């Protein structure tokens, strides 16, 4: 019995969701057994060593020139050969765009189900929870024959932390032929230069429709400044051009995991909540007590943001003085 | 060129969702339905490709008799004919659904298979990729632009965090189309009239010989509980501010 967790990297860095997926695996260790990681790429070097620090029993490295760049064919074939050998009962992917592009393919090769976008695991019954109707309902599923694949939603599990000592790393020989790779990818590009990395922020002050007018942004800018926080926003604010797109948080923007996330005048649509679930503490300030954001918040203040936010800015300045 | 668009019928967005007596599915007695919005974008993309390249566009849909309404809508917008895989109740598993769809699509020998990137009801986001695997075609997901180049196609894909990528693949291909990339057309009166004469071939799901039963079991469907313990702060703005500062200092250690 074992679990295989598929790690994902881009531009020389591990995607944090890899280690959230690892946590899901480690939570199931008692029922599914040893937890292994797998890194796919070419000349990964230090990156593979780094991946081994997070608590997997062993990290397999699938190294081949033909998986230097991601293609669904290359990655599926490489992973298929490892899975065929290790025969894990559970394979876990982070539910990233990349995993969505090839994980179903790998699962289908083994005739196994992929329960995608999982938000919870239950070891006792070997069941997995996922959302239906964009979060309006939850469903709990299990594999008909006890084994299969899952992918886990961003922020559903707290990322495993790296230990001081690296763990075991094991190269796994993959044989691939260029003719097996049917798609020819070109280099990824960005249309607008992004200079703000919200992921690095400890504290984020995020603003939504409740701010009403662009001129009112000053109120939250002052709070962000007093806290030394990054300013962010929900989609409507960026669609209006009040703040640049690079400050947008949610499924079509950035995924963040600060220590504290202030949701100011944000109602909490599922697309926004997906982007903030990794936050340690969420503070919601909203005049509507039924706003869904309060279901995800740790602290809530129901009231007028134009009164509460300036008062908070004032208190923070005093506390820091 | 032959285009296939796989279209799903889903409960309307404003439907009141009720859980059925078994607690494992939806009570469908009061539901109204609509075309899954991401699939509507796939259909639009295929209609525009067909207008550019010529050929035939076939819509494939799976589900009970109510699905006819969604198929008619696609035909009215310009699809040439349709295949309806009839089942009393669609499987609740992505692989089981894709096996049925692939079986019906394979015999059509298409050049392009398009579908939405996910469904608004189950939201597995797997149908396109599974169809590609089962049909043996290359694929690309979350496609923003499609540039046909003779016997291959170059597409622009959306990656995460504002990144994009171009990918070229030989035909036949499966593409999942990003929502919102083109304006959806309305069916014209003429289109609606013409649709009545278009062919809808009905296949019984039970007669399609597909491998294996559903590989997952739904244990229960339920309303999500509040996952976090919300602490509501009371008092005037100053008191609320004071409590938040205490939290920031001593609990979050953020100031």
C-alpha cells in the first residue's frame, strides 16, 4: 500500500500546492501506507533535493530531456511508467491547470477514476469530498475498488513544511521517444508584466465591490500602509480598472496564503474564496451579515467599512508607535 | 473538416437545489435546465471554425429526454446534426461519461472535437482530456485562440498567473475552450425553424459497449457546513478596531 504525490514546478521553483497535496497524502498515511513524491523534469538537481525535505518517504525523480518542457504526452508517459512500477493505491495531484491538462489521461490509462478538485479526505472510510455546483453542494465519494487518483484544491490543505535534512531521492529511469510527443509547445509568455507577487505577502488588505467608487480606495490604501500590507482586490475592482489586474486575487488571479487576509467589502464568491483559502486568518468586514465571506472568515465585523477601516488604521498606527 | 462539439445539459444557474431522498444526488422534480455555459463557448468556437474552413458540425450530448431541448438549441445556432446518447440518469463519474461519449464520437472520425473546460454542475473538468485519451487524439485545454494550419492546429492556451503558451498539434485533436473568449450568438428564427428538420440520432447508452462500470461511488451529497469558527466582533468601530489590533498583535503576530 502506498501513496504517490505528484509535485509540480515552474521556472525553477516548486509550486506550493505540491506540498499541500503532500499533506493530503500524509494525512492518509495510516490507511494508504508509505507516501512517496515524484518530481518530473530534466536536470532538476537541487530542486529534487529540496522536494525531499517536505516529509515524503522518498522522492522519485523522472529525468528525461523530453520532459524538460511540459507536454501532456511526455508527462503522462513518464508518470505511467512509474505508477506501473510502484503500483500506488492512491495518486495525488495538486489541482493546477497543468494537472488538469494530463492527470485524467494518466488515470484513464489505468482505468482508474480521478476525483478532481478535492477539498477534504476522510481516512477512516477512504472517502473524498469535492464541491458541486461551484460550491453550493458538497459530495462525498469513494473509489469503487478502493484505489484511484485525486487532485486537491488550492488551499484545502496546509502545505507541509520543509525539514532541515533532505530525505531520500531516487532516480527512476524513463524511456521516451520523440515520436511519442505529439504536441509542440512554445515558450510560455505573459501579456502584461506582473511586478506584484502577492504570494510573498504576510498581510494582505483586499477590497471588493463594497468600496463603491475608485476615489474611496484611499481608505484601504491607508490601512495597507499602516499594516505594511499588500493591497489586493476581487475581480470586479480589477475589471473596472480601479486596481491593476496583477493585484487580483481568486481563481482567475493570484492564489494567496498570507498570515492575515483582510476582506474589505468583499461578498465572497467561490472564485474569490478559492484564492484565499490558504490564508491563516481571514478577517471580513462587510455590511451584509449574510455575505458568504463570513462562512470562511475567522473574524467578522458587520458594519460600515468607511467607519471600521479608518478606526482600524488609527488603532494600528497607535499600536505601532 | 468535421467538427464534433460535446455539449452537456445542466440545471439552470438559478435553480433551487434540493437533495434527493437517498441523499446521494439531486431531486430533479423541479429543476429547469440550460446548456452548460462553457460548452456554449466551445460550440461558438466550432461554429466560427466551420464558417472559416467549411465542413460539418455534429453535436453530441448525453442524458435523459430533457437533453433534446439543449440539442435543439445547438442545432438552431448552426450545428448540422446531433447524436443524443440517451440514459435515464447520466453517470456521476467523469470516466464513465467520457467512455460513452468517446464510443459515439469515434465512429464519426472527426478532425476537431471541442468541449467546454468544465461543467457547471459536477465540475470535474475532465471530459475533454479523457475523450482525447480514449480516442487516441492529442489535446490542449483552456484554449483561448485556435489557428488551423492545414493538417495541424496552433492554439493559445491559458496557464496560471497570467501566463499563456502556444502549442501546435497534428489533427485530429480535442480542445477544451476557455469561457468568455468570444461573444455567444443567439439562435435566429430561421435557425430555430431549420433545426426542426435536422437529424438527431438517438443511441441508447445501455447498448453502447463501453468498458467497465462507474469507478466511483457517491456516498452522500450534502449542504456544506461552515468550516471555520467565525468570531463576530461587536461594539462600535473603535471597539472593533481595538479587538482586531489585539488579534494582530498577540495571535497573528503581524504587527
